[in-house]
């Protein structure tokens, strides 16, 4: 059944030549009176559909990269060959290089040398091992597509030592790539007698026919400017024996009617019997081209075609074994090694499967119809549902089938019987007479999974070597998904499914299931698609979504909808082990100096914490929680409205001259009784940081969201082995309040500029609150009924204000709470912004103020600035009042 396609051609109509065109009935284009464009309209529609089809047609190109091509030429010892595929406005490329270091960037330029597009080559170990560069230029602009079609698009590779380019070449159309199974990258022989062969190279595309091979060559460096016409070229096929000696298998000589020193192409046929063709994948054959006198020579090893594309098959069950159990699905990824062997990576959804038999098959015509012929078979042990290996035999025929999508993979396996854990003792019952029990024995079930191997074009999603398996409740469906997050925080995805109803429309979605009873699942549609594949990228995911993606709280879901039916989830998979660049996820917020509290933009200390969880080191914390940091020693972190805030420990000043530091403790302390510390006894601070502290140690408590409270001191009493926290009372000042200052921003007590410091005394402050302590006590219910508030176990009348008490540290004077109409709200004191260079802590201990000298200077500058502004305003007003009078005087003089 064909598909109807409709296109609007209204904007493509030709412009009529007359002044008053008319639109005839059942016509799209306006015409002049007496004319009819019926045939023209049909031709326009046909050409428009053909042009759009042209955009979708897969077009293939090739490029030879050498140093000789660059201006000025580079005497590079190596070269590279590339294959490019243009489809759906995207240009996919595979570059295979030899003799040069790993490139850093690739550039597309025009003939004038202008850089049109530049791609950084990401670090990919599997690409480096294969000496290849993979990428895709998305949404190629139309102006550059014209350069591509006219062979005017250039390709350049650059390295660390050659940032402007080490090798380059011209991208050209190539019609024989679709039949190519083998190739060779030809490099100049350094022992060549010609002095200028360095920087040249060649490439060969090889495909097999009966009793021979066809070789398409592209090269430079063999001919010089003197070889303008009738230039001879010798092409040889050699076989390397086990002792390293080269034996000539075939050789031919052709003459090029016109030769160019920059680039030449030729096609030759070399005799090769089928017995040798089967050994073509062994890597022991070599192709050589040379001038007739042998002074210029290039050679390279023949190997299977190097490609960045992936060969994969989604394997689904051929029949339903147990309708009450989710079916087993899986995928297999194949790869052609440089040694000619076919390697595989198998993954199934059932982790209990221990052994599987893998078959390579192909369709064959039989007298009764189409059948399957087994090409190779291997038995593979699985570990945690994964297995990898290679097939035992190398075959050029199978390589060709793999490149032309003519292979099928069948997997046979036995699913073990279900394993039931022993019942707990509370659930065990006495069994009846064994003779009256009917025992049903579970046996292994045999299953068969099958899927066709298909070649998929490379995209950035394939940078991740570990795809995920999509499976679910559909008895016949499965899928494979490739996901990658690049350095620009863009999620690339490539998904292939099998077994879904082709009539259905599908949605690819991200489903976030965050832990916590208040968190509802969140869904985000990535793309709608039909058929069996979808590929795109998402560039609008925020940092928190990427963090949940990395932590394993996100599922990839495929849902389907058939007309007249509700949307149903078909396939799903949890996204795990997806690397996300650190710059893409929220960073830890480190608190800087200038106070020991955290304050957000709204200046609100307490508030609703629902939906404000924090993700730290793949662990989710509720709002208000605090913990010991994993990324840095002696650091505490807390979750504050969805932000992770971390602060290094603030230690109290030691009271002795020679304090000691013990491993595991962040703050030094005085040893006291040495025997006490040798026993290594600890106190557990249950009401605070929930950490063990060494006996005799002292520390400032960590009180989120305020941070380390330097005005409180906690001690692990070595006698009672209990934690005692006390409020620090500062000594009286010997100077005025204006002269006092704080030595450090986090210091609790002020000092006088020239006074001798006095040690602070520590006393216990009973818990209490600000506000009117007198008055009659009202019943709690009556207070609350009149708009009172209940806050941290205390009841406050409507309109009351107080400083909150934080046990066991005392009153927090920099925070004021207010009760209004039954709602308590606490805010940190707002501090004015001071612009003076020297600041000291204010009298209330919450805000900074300017020193008198600095304040006076600042105020004088401010008053001076105000005076200048006032003078400018007076002059402006004077000009406005003066201008009308001057105009009137000029008019009178003219009259």
C-alpha cells in the first residue's frame, strides 16, 4: 500500500505578466485572462516533491587527506581516508588515519580557506584504538550543501603540533562506496628514491566479484608535473607469508590519459580466485601502487572497511513461552575487527540465563520458499546477563553480508526455573500429610530470540559504549537505546525498537521517579515518532534533570497510542551509568567569609521544604538535612531549598600553648590527661552533627542553615562522656562600642584596638525568648483561636515577636520571628550595603558597619557627590528658563 503525500505549492507559483491576474476555479496559481496553468501546477508539485525526496536520499562521498594538499604543504609521514554520508540534511563522517598522532579538531573549509564548521574530537578510547575519527555535522546549511555537491568543500585535520592542519583534502562524490567491503590506506615508502614523496598518500576501495577484485584508487604523489599525459601506473596485490616475505598474487599496469600532481583516480581489476578471497579478511594482503620506474611507491594493508557505524540487532522471542511472565528480550552488537573476525556483545533481559547459543544466519531460497542458512555458531557464557566474544572463523562473504544488512542473529537459551526464597518463621505453617500433597516440579523453559542485523549511521549518541535495553509488558517488543551527554550538556539519543504495532504512533519520554513521599513522577516528551527508530538531541534539560539522569532516577519510556485506544506504556528502561560532565550538574555552594549563616534571595529563613531536595554524590537529601562532605575533609554540607551548601569546619582557639591534632579530628585541642586520650573514648552528639567526638575535644556546632555557630561551644566531657554545649559570654570591653572590632569575620567576641585581650568565659544560658514576659497566661487553645502561633513547641500570641531558640546553642539574635494570624514567619535581619573600604561588625553582632574615619570619608564623598548633582540640576533648570527669553529677544531684534 502506498502513502499519499500532499504539498502546498501556492508560494511556488510563477508571477503573472499582466496587471490584473485572476484565480480560476480549482486552480492554485493566478493566471492572466485566457491562460491556464494546469500542466504547470502539476509540474511544480512534482518538482517540489522530487526536491524534498532528494534531501532524504542517502548520498555518499569520499575524501583523501594528505599533507601535500595543504598550502603550504606539510611533509606529514601519514595520511587518512574518509567516508561521508549525507542524509536528512546531516553529514556523517568516518575518518581512518595512519602515521599521524591523534587529531584534536576537524575543520570544514571552502576553497578560500574560510572555516565553515569546526568540531572538537571527543576522547573516545574505542575510536583511538581503531585510529578513526567519528562525527556528524547536523543541519548542513543550504549554501554549504551546494559546495558539497560541487566538490568545493574541504576537510582538514589538526593536531597539537599542527594547529593549522597536518593533513587535508577535497570531499568528492563517490559512487562505489555502497558495494565496498574492503579498503586500504596507502602511505609513501620512506625508503623511496624520490625526495618529495613525504606528505602524499592514497586510498583504495575494494569489492569482490567472481574470480577477481575491483579496486577504485585515489592518490597523489606518484606523478609529477612532467607526467602530464599517458602516465603509467603499476598496481600490485601482494600476500605476506608467515615468515614475513611478500609474494605477488596479481599485478597489472594501466595508463592514465591525463595525470595531475595533486590528485588522480583510477579503477583496476585484479585476478583473485575464490580460495584467496576467503582469506582477504586475514590482514595478510597488501596493495601497492608505483610509478613505472619504481622511484615513487605507496602501499597499505587490505582490511575490512573501517566505519563508525554500528551493527546491531534487537532480538525478540519468536513465540511466547509463558504468557504469565514477561518475555525475555535483548540486543546484540557486532563489529568487524581489523583482523577480520566478527566480534559481538550480547545482552538479555533475564539475569538468570547463564549460557546462550548465538547463530549467524542468512536468508536462502529453497524449493519450498525462503529458509535460513546457518553461517557460524558459538556458545557464550553470560555474567549478569552480558556476554562478549568473537566468532571462530573469518569470512569475506559474511563481512559483505554484514555491510549489506543480509545477516540475522538467532539466540537460543534456557531460562532456569523460578527461585523462591525460604519463608520467614512467622509465615511457616505445619504441612499436612506428604502423601496428600501434589508436587509440581518446575523445569527449564527453552526460548528462541531473533533479530535482523542492521547498520546504523553514526551519531554522537554512540560515544557511550554501553547502550541500555528497553523491555516491558509487550510480549513481542524490545528495543535498544544509545544515550550520551556532551560537554555542552546536550542529551543525544538514538533508539531502535522491534515488535511494536506499525500502525501505532509512539512517544519517547523521560520519566523521573524521585524518592520521597511528596514527589510525583515527572514526564517529559522527547519526540514523537513512527516506525522503528528515532534519533535526535535534547538541549533544554536543566542541571537538576541531568543530575537525576546521572543518579539513576530517570527512566526512558516508549509509549504507544492506537486510534480509539488509550496511551499505553510499551517499553521502559532505567538509565544507569550515564556519564554527565561535572559542569552540567549543580555544583556545591561553598560559603565564603562575612558571617556564618546562609541567606537566600528572599531573606526568608524558614519555609516550605516540599520539593526542595538536594542531590549530592548520587544520594538524595531532604530540605534541611545536613551531612559530612565526601568531596573534602572537615567540611559539612546541608540542603537548603534545593541547593547544596558546604562549609569548612570552624575551630575554636586552643586554650594551651601546644595543642595536638589527632587523625580523624578536624580541630586541635589541649591534651590534658594523656591517659584519657590513649583510651580513645568518644562522645556521640545525637542532637547535633550525629558524629563521634574524642573525649576532651572542643568544637563549634554546625547549625544549618546558619552554619558553624562560633558563639556556641561544645565539649566532650571525658568524665561523663556526654556532650555539653554552652553559649559563649564575651568579656566586658575597655573601650567604647564604636572603637571595638572583630578580629575575624567569624569571631564571636569583639576586641578593643589597643586593649589587652581577655579570655572569654563560658557560662550556661537558660533557654528563653524575647518579648513581654508579663501579662496573664492564656490557655493554649484560646491563644491559637485568636490567631496565635505554635512554633517549635512554644505558643505565641498573635502579633508577638521573638528571637528563636536553637537547642542546645541558645538564642539566635540575628533572626526575628513574627506571629501574624496563626502563621509564624522568621527572617534574618537585613543588613545595609556599606561601600566603605574598612568594615567592622556592628553592635548587634549581625551586620557590618563602617569605621568612623572611613564612614566620615564616605559620607563626605557622598555629600560632595550630592552637591555636584544639585549644581547640575540648577544649571539645567536655569538653561530651560533662560532659552525662551533669549529666543524672544532675538525675534524682537529681527523685527
